[in-house]
């Protein structure tokens, strides 16, 4: 009875059947069942079934280099090297790092290719070979732009390829110190499902280029596309693979461009670089304040200068306002370059705490030169411009205003106030209106000197407007009666 019957086979565990997987073609989000709408990017009809990879065990393998104490690791090979563009070096934290992979994203036509062609030309000018791989333009089209921007250099190599294998072959043959791939969404890898720009393709191309950059110590810059809402197109893993993520932005109606660091493993992420894009190419703007401030020969009502912080750089921008009688049941509120919700809040404070009748007025508020003011520090400048436009009295010349306005009408301190005041004094402004210290708010006005500029500290927005003689009644004689002003 103990002998097994010959026809009965021994029982064994059956391998679990792999469950189907569904993946979004837009962002790479995965689910165990099909859904009509992606749970990550909210795209409709982008989730489809994909093949499930078999899971196996990984055995130990030889190492590429022996692990050593971190203090014995040499940093000479990863020293900063100037890109030849000072503003880009500022954003990167000092320059290009050999072996680093940089992702530069921006809207179409903002000037990404022009900037990177200039960086490649500057690298070649210092006798370091650069390879520019274009997947969107032909070689002759890139040469035309190089002739226009004077970027033709003997050590600058150009290739028009859309196949990953061909790109790796060009890298093997030219051995560049700088590699520019324009763009990563146009390069396709053979043997990988999907079209170039898809989730699987972008992952494979980016991973291969990152491996090449690290093993050969090549500084690599990848151009990335953006979606309608301004985020980087493709899987989120692309931003995790690279070392630096830069965002190139600018208004189509303005020549001014800015580069912001969204991620930087080698430097700060609160720096911005300023550029001027023209028909002759792109140039660095080391002092961009003049682009956003209009110098008036005579006093003009409805204007005020604010000091904003772009990263760690203070920049002055002029706010302009226009207040007119409205013929509509619902008066218009139009803003350009300003946060519409913050302007609405400032209008409510002026209506409630300062006695301005703005409910039946059409109000237009804008900035000069395409500047964008989104931080709360520009609230006081917006209030001064609106008050000046309402009363018709011009703001005294040489005045800058900075401060956050609370719903109770109080003025709140802003960050980096010494840097803002120093920049305003450097540019020749003589008077600054700023919030008082929280424990020192009173009806009196405190005055101090900063680099020859008179700084007046006030506790609330009504006091600030009365100090500038922009409200009625005025409790005492202020700045306009000052003989030194």
C-alpha cells in the first residue's frame, strides 16, 4: 500500500500565471486592470495592455571597480568646467561637470537649440571637442543657424540621427567632451516597443545615454519637450535619471529668456540665468533690471517699481495700473504678468481698509517688459500703482515699494530684504517704502539709511499710501513736503 501507483505523477507547485499589466502611454503609470483614464496624468484612452516581464533571480557578478573609502575618491575628474556662457554657469553652480547628464526643457521656439549650439561652439572654441546630434533638423539646417550665430568651429561636430545605435557609434568615433542630443524624444532604440517619444523608448534612450556619459566621462545635454501645462513630456523617470533638470522659459512677445534649475546635484536650485534672444543668436544678460523698468521723463500716475527675487538674484520690475469708469454691469479686471488672485485681494483691501471706491471701476494691471511677479513681496507696489491710478496723483520719483499685504491691511516683512534694498540703491533709487518690524508697528514712520537710500518703515498699507500722499485725508505732511526729497 505504501508503493505509489505508477500512473500517479508526483504533485508539484504550478508556476503562478503572470497577471496582465496595463500602462499609460503618456506618463508610464501602471495598473493591474484596464481603466479608461490614467490615474496619474488624467489622460483619456492612453492605458493599454503591455507584456509582463518574467521575474528571475540575479546572481552575484564581477564589480567594475573596488569600493574605497569616500575620502580616497578623486574629485579632479569631476571639476567644474566653464560652458562659455556665464549665465548658464551661474545656474549650474559653476559650470559643466564631466560625466553629468543635463536635461533642458522648454516650449517650442523658446531658444533651446540656439542656446545649446552656442554652448557647443564655446566648448569647441577652447579646443574641447563637442558633438551636436540633431534629431529634429537636418545637418544643413543646423549649419544655417550656426552661420547666423557665428557658431562654426573646427572642433564642433554635427550629426543628424534618430537611431540610438547610430548615436552611440558617433560617440565612439568622435570621442567628444560635450554631447548635445536635440531632442531625446526624437531618438529611437531598435528592439524596443513603441515609437520614438513613447514611454519605453524614452526610458531606453535616456538610460543608454546616461550609461555612456558616466563610463566615458562625457558631459551630456538632452533637450526635452514639454506638455501643454508646461511639465516635461515623457515618463517621470527621465527626470530621476539625469543629474540636472533645467527649464527654459520666456514670453513669445519678448526677447527676454530665463533658465531655472529644477534639480541640480552639483549646485543650488534657486538660481536663474537671464538671456536675450535675437536674430543674431542668444546672449547673456548680466543686469536684466533695465528690461523691466521704464524711465519716465515726467511723473506718471499709476506706476510703481517693485523688487522681486528670481532665485537669489534681486530684480526690479515696474507695475502699471489703469483705473477707469466702467459702463458694464460687471466691471473688468485684467492683469498681465501679475497673479490675478493676489491683485483681487489687494483691490479688496484697498476697498475695505483705505476707502477706495473700486467696485464700479474697470481695472487693468500689468508689468513692463513681460516680467512676471508672483511672489507676495510685490503686493505693496501693486497697491501703490492702483492707488496712484485712482487718485490721478503720480508716485514720487525714485521710490520703490516692497511688502506683503495681509487681509487686515497690515504690511508683512519679506525675505531677502537687505539684498533687495542694496539692488535698488545700486540702480539709483533714493527712497524705499518697506514694512516695519512686527513688534514695532505704530502710527509713526521710522527712517533709516541703506547705502545712501532713505528707507521708511510703516505698519499698514493705509499708512504707506498716506505717506506717499495717495489717499485723502492726509494726517500729516510727509514725503512730498520733505525738502531733501
